[in-house]
């Protein structure tokens, strides 16, 4: 009878240790699935992209998307500019949320537009970014990539915008 009691006690200790280890396990990184990107405007401030990211949080505590940063490249990788947004979007524990962001690309390479302005077909672009996601004790950068196209009219409008800033 004593042996059975000790066995139950030992099993209870193992269960308690297993639960304690599970409670102390390291947080898992969130994941991002890019959903969409489109040019929402071309104007004096530059090129604005409307981006939607599906962010999944595998942890038992809520997180927030604090910022989204990235680089816009044209064609085969020519950098056009960089962008930043601060959506401050909540992601529930063990859940996911669609995070929209408006990213205004600060154009730092207007000369890169010249060869593309002569093309009749749309110009492919890639936005390679990173979302800063965190909570009280966890902050991590999660990379993502989106692709789209600029129309010839958008490329020309961006180039004209750049000429306007040079004349000031």
C-alpha cells in the first residue's frame, strides 16, 4: 500500500514539474502572411502603399504590431526608397488579426525611375519589410515580402513629383 501511495505521489510530482516547465517555456515568434499591397496614392509626399498583413500569435498572451518598416525596389532590385508606419495593432493571444498599414515611401533614388518611364508595360516592385511585434517582455522583428506593379502613369507621376522637388 505504501508503494502505491509513493507511486501516486511520484506521478503527481512529475505532473507538477511538467506543468511548471510548460509554463516557463520560451515564447514562440509570431508569423506573418502578407495578404495584399496596392498603390493608394502618388503625390507630393511620395508613393503610398496600402499593405495588409495577417499576423498570427501562437502565445498565451496578447501582442501588438508596433511598426512596419521596409524598402521598395523596382524591377530586378533597384532601390527606390524606404517606408515606415506605426499601426499599433493588437494581436490576441493564440489568435490572429489582419493588420492594415499605410506606408509612405520616401523616395531616395528618383534616377531609378528613368528607365522604367520609357516602358509600356507595368513595372514590377517588391516591398521587403519587417514588422516589430511585441508585448511587455517580448519584442521581435518578423520579416515579410510583398510584390506588385506600378503603372507607367504612376512611374511618370513619381518622376514629375521628383522634378518638382528639385525646382524648389
